[in-house]
C-alpha cells in the first residue's frame, strides 16, 4: 500500500467468535498476558492518562478461549489490540501531532512522523486448537521471522543431503544465539530458553562430542550465580530448566 495521508493509522482486523479477558503477547525471552477490551476501560481512580487499549508484542500474539485460538505473527509491526473478540494489528501510524487525543502523553508536533511512502507488510495467521502453548505459537513466530540462507558451494562438491550442527529438545526450548565466543578462544556460545513457562528436562545433541561445556552468564563470563548441573553423554548435553529460564553455554569442540 502507499500512504498519502498525513494523519492515519492503518490496522488489519481479524474477527473471531471467541471471548476471553486476556491474550498472550510474545516478549524478550518470555510471554506477557495482556487484558482485552481496554479501550473502553474506565478506572475507578483518577488517572493522568486513560488506557488507549493498544499493547506491544514481539513477533506474535495469541487470542484463545482455551478450546481454540488464533495466533497473529508479524515482522516488526508490534502494536496490537483485542476488542469485542476481534484482533487488531497496527500496520502503520502516520501522524502530525503526537498524542493529539491526550491518551498517550502531551501533544507534541512531529512533522517527521508522517510515513508518506509505499509499504509492503508481511504477517501470518495461524488458527489452532487449545491455547498458545499447545499451538507452539512462539515456534511458528520464529520460523516466520527467520529467513533461509543459501550457501554457494564449489563446483563438484556434494555435501550430505541432511546434516545438523545441533538439535534441541523438547520443542518448548528454543535457540536464541549460536556464535563464536567473544574472548576469541575458539569456543562457541550456545544460548537457549524455555518458552512455555514449564519446568523442562532439556537435551542438546551436537554433531560431535564436545571437549568441554561450561555454563556462563549472558556476558559469556563464568558466574557463581548461574551455575547449573549438566550431564554429558557423548554428543548429548542434558540439564533441567526452570520456567522461562535463559541458559548460556560455552562449548569447546
């Protein structure tokens, strides 16, 4: 679409027949529960700013009544709202004045916030049974947001049809980082986290047995506060994870 209006909000609406007082939004290393129908909410006490009804999400949001649900997945359009059983995803906001209705702060002129150009939006919907946990909403969101990379090989080279550097189980444990260690010692950093809010026995299988595996903090430093019991068995690393726990491993291969 091409936006030529100086003051506009473009939203896509997904109508449903579900009723629930809350919905789930993806966040950094976790999930946040948001209330529905907040645009019409009237607080009992006096608020400086009334609720506007819209909330942010990272990659996905899911609205469910427990029996069925709808996951809406996006790529960088985080504002959303659920009202009267309908799901709204904001695609574009073009404004001359910030918060001209007074609900999100003082009125401030913002002439550079007019998004007057052509846009292509990408989003996905995933109807499912059960709630966001049963639907693995977070996994579908990561798949939609991760592009496949093509690798050019030398002429005549025939790689195996299938090969994996690592495998992580079960499905509620998701990889968030795989990189070289910052200290340059040749080690690899492997970071993953639990996504469903459940205690989990995690298992990581590498393509070969590691020489050493250590738990480190997110700065890649050994830290007494993040010590964890690991079980090594050949190519496999096993550990117990708490709900939404983030684990970072330094692996020497």
